[in-house]
C-alpha cells in the first residue's frame, strides 16, 4: 500500500468521525444546551489530534531514516499507536 492511499484512508476515517460527532453535537444542542452534549466535540477534537500527532510522528521517523516509508506503517502510526 502506498503512502497516498494510506493518507486517503486516514482522511476518510477522520471525515466520517467528524461528520458523525459534529452532527450529533448539533442535534443534541438543538433540544437544549447542556454541558454533557459537548462530549461529541471533545471526541472529535481528541481523535483529530491523535491522528495528526501520529502522522507527524510517522513523517519525522521517515525523515530521520528510522523506518522505511510504507502505507501500512502510516496507518499504524496514525490510527493504532498512542504517543
């Protein structure tokens, strides 16, 4: 798998989660605003930063030559490893 395909998969996953979380936030806040409804926004922000920092770590590791560029490694760093 190439890096381009892996990046497209990661962005697709991020888009799906963002659409779900932000639409759920909008729907729950239309009834009445409560603090517990903002959990959807916090989930969205947390997942975004996890994916962003994972991708950043992957590209730093490939720039320093510690790992070989690979789409599967990119998916592993951005979706499964926690930093």
